[in-house]
C-alpha cells in the first residue's frame, strides 16, 4: 500500500478546494509474478473514509481478497467502499495481466467526457470554458454553492459563451451544488436555473437517498444523487421510488469498485433512470483506465466525467498520462489488464509505502 500526493492545477467547489490529489494506491503481485494496480481517493464527507482509515480497512476487511460471488470483493455491499475499490482494481488488473488479456473490451461509440467548471473567479471560469469549447467539448458541469455573487457571475459567463448553443441543443449544462443549499430553498433555486438551460441539479443538499427523493418531487428540474448514492441499497431506493426520478452519479472510489459500480449502473438502466459515470477530482491514470473498463462493461451513461489526466494534474503516476481526446472522446486502452504502466520513479517521488501484506 502507498499513500500518494499528486500536484494539481487548482480546483474548488462548495465542499472543498484542492491543490494536491491524495490517494491510496495498491500494488498486488500474484504468485506467477503478474502485477496489478488499484487506486482510491477517499473523501470523508462522501463515504466517511479517510486515507488512514482506508489503509487500516484494506488490511482488516479486504486482505486476503475473497470473491463475493458477483465479480467483486466481499463484503459486497458493506463498509469502506473506497478501500474495497483499491483492492478490487489491483486484483482484477493482476488477474487480467496474468491471463494476458485486457480487463475490458471496446467502449460504446460516441462517448464524450464533460468539462467541469469550478472556480469562484468568473474570469477564470470563462477562460476555462473557452478552452473547453475550443477543444470540442459539448457537455458541461458548473460547480455552484460558492457564494451568491460568484454563482451569479459564473452563470452570466456561461450564458454569454454558450447560451445560444444551449438553446439550440448543441451543448448541455448541469450544476453541482455539493450540498451547499438549504432544502427549503432548493425548489426556488432550481426553478431559477431552468432559465439558464440547466438540465439537472446535482446533490443540492446532503442527506440520505430518501431525503433527495422527497425533495425531487418539489423541484421543477431533475435532481441527481452523488453523496446520497453510496451503496447498492441506495441505488435500489432511487430506482424504485415513485414520481420524479433522481438521477445517479456513479464513481468507482465512492461506490466500491468495478463490480458494485456496474451493478448500480444496471439498476439505473433497468429503471430508466439517467446516470453519470463520474470521478473523484484528481484521479491518476490508474483510475482513469479503470473508468474506461467500467464504461466498456455497463449500459451507456447519460454523461461521463473523468479521464482528465494533465488537464487537472501537473504530473501522474504513469509514464504516459492518459486523458480524453478532442471533443471529449474516449477509446479503449490497449494491452493487458488496465492497459497502463505505473512509473516506479514517479511512485517514489509522489508516494510513500505504508505497508506490505502477504498471503
């Protein structure tokens, strides 16, 4: 197990501001010498996990790894999803490399990554949006909850730059509140955003899935669950709820790895609920590669976030930092396992070894 800290290009939202991306990275070596890699970025305000607790839970709960019967690790829907994610990815990567095969096949054609805008400086927001448009991106997520003045100025900048494209259906816009709104004000605030072309409001308040389901019935725009969607039980509640459906944001670290994330995506698709395959801000190419493998094995999402590589990071753990191509397009990676190679020198530069476990 390693604890890593990659330097980032600054990013902020209502719940946090980041200059460094801290993660737990797992290297797993099988008896035949095949090596696999896993990564997780725990967020205490999301799953209650920290870097320290993840390292402890990997040893306490997930070592040695035991299959849950559905392609993941036991406990299948238990505690510490971020810890499970790191071990499951390393195990799956190692097994695929041992067999000399890719972890996943081709991805659905035409997938495009969304551009995420997060800054309390509207000039910076506008500058980033221009760059994203020049790079061919069509879908955008704007972080709000940064203060009324900053939110209003950011919305004006977005209106000015892509307002016509939104009206014509050439672009999409959603907002992510990161739990910064009072529940009583959410319906009115969501109604005001509709005039800006916003299609969905992500996590306006913090709370369990049931609270978001109830709130969604009073809003004129769809709501999306992020921090309110952790377990498969949460996904079932969201999928089966009557009335206006709550969208789902699925993230590997948050939702416990590949197998559990795929189950949530299938649950959403079966219920006709739009979902997003998202990411934690600051993921290295290990998790970016894992996200591509997830996309190859789950139903088509409404939006995709992630694979930002050096658009957000100043350096990476792999020799070649992977990211989306022009227009936000993604393609499957070549090679066995996840298809990425961790650079030992970069791992030494940005990480420190915590512990070695044997079985």
